[in-house]
C-alpha cells in the first residue's frame, strides 16, 4: 500500500519513517525541492495549485494524508474523486480559520475564550468593549507558532496591533489567565474506533512549543479533554491523529486550538508510548488496527529551534533520544528535538533541566 503525504517537513519525515516497519510505502508531495522528508522517502515536486499534478499524485497512491494544516483546502477536496483522503478536507477547513474553529467548538459545547470576528476597526472597538482588555488580536488564517498575533493590554497596544494586522480577516480573543497549557492527542480509525494518549503539559517560548512533559496525571482533566475531543472526532467523521490544545483554568479546560495532523506536543510518543502518534496515524489512514497508547514511563520532549546544540553534549545526557531533522539552521526554524523517558517524574525533571541548560548554552 502506498501512503501519499502532502508536505515534506519534519512531520512528513517522521510519518514516512513510521510507515516502513508496517510494510507500507510512503510517497511525499512537496512544492519545494530539498525538504527534509526527501532524505527518507521519494518526493514528487509540484505546486499545490497544480490540479493535474495533484490528481496524478492521488491516482498513484492508495490514501492521501498531510503533514501540515495549511495545505489549500481547494487543492485537497478534488482528490477524493481519485483516492481516500484522511483526515477529511472538512476538518482541514475548520482548522484553517480560527473563527470557524471556535464556532465549531461552541456548537459542540467545548469551552473557549470569549471571541469576536473583526473585519474593521469598529468591530475591534466593539469586541474590546464587550470582551475587555487584555486580549489577543489574531489573523483568522495562516498564523502559527505565535505568528499573526498581537497582544493587547493598553490603548497603545490596540493601535499598534491593529495597524500591524489590518487588511485581513481577524479574530479578537479574551486572554485567559491560565495555570498551564496541556494538549490531548487522539486517534480515530476508519471504523470509528478511538484511542487517546495521556495529556501532555506544554511550555511555549515566544509562541513556539519548547517543552512537553507526559503524562500529566490528572484523571478528571483527561476525561474532560477526551469527551471534548471525541465529540470533535465524531462530528468531523475524522480519521487519523487530532490534537487539541487546552488552557487549564480554575480546574477546568478551555480549548485554544486544534491541529488536524500529528502534533509537536506528541513527539514524546516516539519513545514514551507503546505506539507513537506517527505510527498510529499511519495505521488509521491505512485502515489498520490502532496500536496501544500506554506510556513507557515519564517523558520529556525538548525542541531545538534556530540552532542545534552540540551533538556530543546532547548524547551525554542519560537516556536521551535525539531526532535531528537534517535542516539547515535558521532563526525560528524547528531543527530537531530530543526525548528522554524515565521511571519517575523526578528523574524525568532532572533530564529536562539538563536539556534546557544545554539548549540555552548552545543557542
């Protein structure tokens, strides 16, 4: 069976590597030559606006999935005439527009920050009058890793932020004084079966995920998160991995956003779970039974952004697993990550401190 993957970044690379042990053949479709997935799988180069090239690609594989959520929906929808597409294009469309995403959350009874659509400066003034400050003005589309956002605490921030982002569809969101951020990764198979990974606790730096630790052992919060995400999976007739990020606020969860793909906060599953999120995504889209999601210990994942720390120093950390994506260094670019798994949270936290120290010293 051939697995077609739209996008050849690090997520496509790790999906491809997870396909081979299952006896499956990954093929990447990518607009840019030389992406990091090209090191591990054959790549078809073509524009995402080239309908014929995409159709030819779809006809050459048995299922199509994707490694990033900004694949043009209008490019994905026609592919279903030739091949199964998973997750469905409807899920991709919902996630690409923050207004539609949060509106769907509300319809399903999933708590969100208060929000308002902003198309004009008058809309923003009305939103602030209703929701208040502080808040965050965001682009409805294409923003990720902290991009396309302006934090607004004062009138000066409002002027500056609107000047920066105006001219495109926007959304204004209430700023939540959260205690921590967590994410839940779920997998739904083609027959509707669902497996969950435990909650992961996440720390972001400048809008980019820096550290994830799992499991975050709060059974009540896990049940709450799972109930929310399972409703999403059912409504979207979803197949594959779906990640939802939540704020923990006053002992309950408030949904921030969803990602219809394998997710950075699930990288710990490569060594920290019986079946990784990447393998389970491939199993789901291929119609294979899903694997167990039990943890193998207490895991930490640390991202390396902009520059890779010294390899020898990294590998001197006891129990460390290094994942270098093979990318050239560039400010703000995700170049790799490391994971470590231990029997106790205390030992895990020691490794986390060592990894963060190495990252600070080498970056």
